[in-house]
C-alpha cells in the first residue's frame, strides 16, 4: 500500500511542484542532486551492503555445517563487516525500504533474548510479524554469536547439542536469510525502475523526493543516531541510564564503532560525498551554500559540518564499549547527546526552513 501511495505521490508531485524540469522555485537543480544521490550514493551503498550480506550468508552456512571456535570467530568478522555497511544505508527509508520497514526488521535493539530463546525451543516463528522485529536482524545475530553462552566453547556447544543444536542453527540461518532477502529486494527495486521514479520526482513540496529524503535524513539522525545509540542508554528520556540497551550489547566493544560509522555516513551524505567514485556532487551542504544560508552570520552548512566534527571529537574520547561508558562515566554520554542535539536544531529547524521543507513527522524524543 505504501508503495502505491509513493507512486501516487510521484504523479501529484510532477504536476504540482515546478515549471522548469529539475529546478525548484529557488532555482536549485534538484534533478541533478537526485541523480547523484541515486547513482553515486544510494545504489552503490546498497550494492556494497548486499555484497557484505552475501559474505555473511556464506560464512553462516560454513559455521552451521561445521561449528567450531575458528568458524565462530570468522562469522563474527562477517557480521561486523555487514553491520558497519548497514550504517551507510539505514537512513534511506524510501520506496520499498519504507514499505517493508527495512530499518525496523534490520536493527531494532535491544534484542529480546528471552523471546529468541523461546522461539529456538519451539522452532516455530514468523519473522514477517511486526512483533518479531526485536527477535531478528543484527541485534539478534549479536545475541546468537555472543550472548547465548559465556565463552566461545560454550557457544559452539549449543550449536552442536544433540537436542537443540539444529534449532539454534536453523534460527541463525533464518535470521541471516531474512536480512539478505529484505535488502536484496530493496536493491532490486532501485535497479528495476524505482531509481528513475525517484530522480524524476524532482520538484518541491511534501510529496517530492528531496523533501522526503530531507525529512527521513533528519529523522534518522534524531531517532536512530542521537536517541537510540546514545540518548536511550544514557537515560536522557527515562531519567535512568541502562547499559543493557546499547547497540551490539553482547559484543559491547563494537558499539562505538557502529556509532561512529553512522555519524560519518550522516555527514558524508550531507556533503554529497560519492560512494562510487572520488567525484563528489550536490547534497544538502551545497544546496545551503547555493542559498547563501546564514545562522548567526555564519554559513549554516559550515556550522552543521563543524558540529558533526565536534561530536566526532567527543566520541573519540569515549570507551569503545558504550556499556562500559554508561556504567563508569555516563556524564560523557550525556554530553555527547547534547552535542548531537545542537545539530538536530541546525538540521531540523534551520536547514529545513532554509530549503522550504515542512517537517513531516512528530518529534522523535523519547521514542
């Protein structure tokens, strides 16, 4: 249904927005920017991500066929590589990625370990149910590779157990297959025609591609980078810190790497940094520069980039394990959140206003 609504939006947007093809009312060439986003950033990023999932699938099959500590370690490496790749595509919740809730089924954390254990016991589950979001995806794999027992030998023993070993193996395979199938379908949709629909919807207004991506971009930063990765475990909204809801909780020394990968991807997209070549193109930064947008007599695009850099500098001072960071010095996590909140203001209030784009979602605070 959402995909049908998106197609209707394309038709409405084409009729309602601009008179000069590719140019919004401010004269900026949105068509060229959308082409760059699709051809040099989104599709190449999805292609790399699906390639990483191919490797994850192959390594999962190797481990299931021959459970060993060496194969477990190799599988973790493949899981980490694909999880990092996900950080570059998670923000693109448009088209089939939106209608299939790719984000929700890929990276809802924390994983519901108790429910996963129950599903493994019964061997009966349906990953298409919304209620199963936190029992699949990368967080579930984290639990299956790192959290089901206290050490590597004990984890391997569960996969070789005469009683439930086959159930553990099947569940792991099914989770990885689900990840692969969802993302492959999204990539295929872009390649089979959605790319052209996306680029042609180059006008202005709430149904246009630029307006949709801009809102998704700001929302993703606000909810999934600022809140989920930092604010929620730090207790910003609940008033109570909780290290158990950190991303990659069971492989806890991986949490900062995921955060920084997500942060870098957000800034790279803001600047129109190409994934497919060394030739960068238009993005929100160049759009703001074109409009000569100032904030307190400073170029807004420079302020946003500076704030991204400030957050990155603060992150470099945090522990590789956000579990440890929350437990030992949560003040630093709260300070990191506050620095990101400043960019929420720059992006959501100042940038969207400058681009004449209306916010199309409710505040993500507390989600």
